[in-house]
C-alpha cells in the first residue's frame, strides 16, 4: 500500500486544466475513467487501513452502558478525515505518471 499521508495533494477543490489531464490518453473521457478507477482503489486502501486501526479500539461488548469516548480513536479518525480526498491523490499520481493503465485485448475470432 502506498503511503498516501506523505503525498502532496490539495485538500480543497482545485480547478484543473483539462488539457493536462487528457495528455496521456488524448481523450478526456478515458482519462477520467482511469482516474475514477484509481481513486476507487485509493479510497478502498485508505478505508481498509482506517478500519484496521479502529479495530484495535473496538470493544466486543453488547452493553450500551459501556460505550465511552476513546481519545486515541478520535484522533485516528480526525487524522484520516484530514487526508486529501482519493480523487485528489489519484490526480497527483496521474500528473506524475505513476498510474499504470492498459487497454483490454481485442478478442480474435
């Protein structure tokens, strides 16, 4: 899993130049499709990592009275909420040429 915490990606909305995004494919729709798939992969990686960290704090009791605030759990959650969005991370990888993509082979009859 890549270390998304160290990547320099904007945490807010940024206007992008369409010509920069579609340069590798010469088609904006293909570029956006590839970016969307990569953003889904990144989002899933982050989700799995967050769930693994939060599982350490889980208490396996069924009593509602035993629920309490856990400061470390809150800090972990806030840290992951502050990370750049998966789409921004995917765009940064795309601009740096770090996204691998290929076209499916045509079936020959």
